[in-house]
C-alpha cells in the first residue's frame, strides 16, 4: 500500500538551522483520531504505540533540560548548533504528542499527566539527584532507545504500510525520522563534557530496567482501561510482532550500546531517513548530510 500524502498535513520546516537537520512542525488536530485503534484488529499493539505516545512529552521535557544543562560546556560550534536544533525538534515532538495524549488518556478517564506518572517520577528523580553530566548520559541512553526503535520501525516498510493512512501514521513516521536525524547529538555532548566509556555503559545498564518497567505502565493501563486484558488473540498478535518480527533487531540495537567505542552513527540511517522523507514528501532542503 503506497502512503497517501493527501491524507496528511505535511510536516513543514519551521526553522532552517546551521545544524545538520532542520526543525519541522505538523500542527495537526487529533480530536477525531482513534489512536487506540490505529492498527485495526490489533488492540494490544495499538495500545503499545498509544502508551509510548503518552510519555513522550515528559521524556522530552527531561531530555531538553538535560541538554540545556551541559550546553554552556560545549565548545564545538557545529555540536552547539545541533544541540539547539535537537532541543527544538524535541519541543515540537512534545507539543504534537501533548495534543494526541489528551485524547488517548481521556479514552480511559485519566488525565494525560496521570497516565505516565511513574516514568515521569523516575526522570524527575534523576533530575534532582544527578549531575548535569550524568543526566546527559541518561539522555544519551534514552536517545539510543528512541534511535534503535525508530530504525527498526522505519526498516519495516511492510508494517508501516499496513497502518491506515492518517495522522497516527504520519506522527509515527515524522517522529521516527527525526529521532534518527538527531540520535548522535546528546551522545556527542555527553562525550564532550567528559562522559567516560565505563560510565556510559554503566548508566545504560542501571537505567534500563527502571525505565522499561515504569514506561510499560501506561501501556498496561490502556490495555486494561479498554477492556482488552483478556483478549488473548490480541496479546498473541502483539507478542508475535515484538518477539517474532522485531525481537532480534530490537535486542541487537539495544546491545550495540555496550560495544566498546560505540557511536550512534555506527548504526547508519541516513539513506533510510531520506527514503521516508521522500515517501512522505517532507521538504527539508535546509538539511545538510553528515560527512
Ligand atoms: Fe522525540
Ligand atoms: Fe530524540
């Protein structure tokens, strides 16, 4: 199925930057979009994507603050430009997902900040108790998660084509492209402020279980709240996708972070990003590619 551009409000470049990527906005209205049925016949998988959407704004707020906390220690002008563009891209993601999340949370009678309260509490605890460098290290780890998950999804053209054309699909692809575009920025900033290899992998190892557990709770709330907890066919479908279809690529992507000397650009996605920008006709002639 070819993506129908007519179904979308195309992302617009709102800021040409001297960074290696531009900042874009969609500005959709999501009042009529059924995010908990984005994948027809697959409620558990739909709730998974909706649940992930619920905690993006609080996660992006944490990552923006972390990036800004080390900004005054960055001297490389290109990295500074990328860091500022990273902040602006994440701010756009947060504002778009906030519009969506009101409807997702209301669907089970919750407020959008209540549905993801545990993972928000985790990020706020890290903010209160850790140094700017450690927060940058945790943000680099978080960006690794979003980067490899985005890559696995964008490489699965058949899966994305199976999502009915609409705002949910557009939001997913736009956000995934930009996560790939800026995946190395905070990593480089963390290195520039003195993050060591040992600390980098230790932070990922310590952070993984708490973040995965707390970030899973909104998904389970949506599954329970929509009465899908006992829908075994739906669980089987989600398990098949998460384990059978994406299990190994996701695990391999995660484990890459533990390789000595790892850098996010060791997982190249420039061609993949371009493929999807072309497919969604996202005009970004302000972009410069990494060498
Ligand atoms: Fe984001
Ligand atoms: Fe990101």
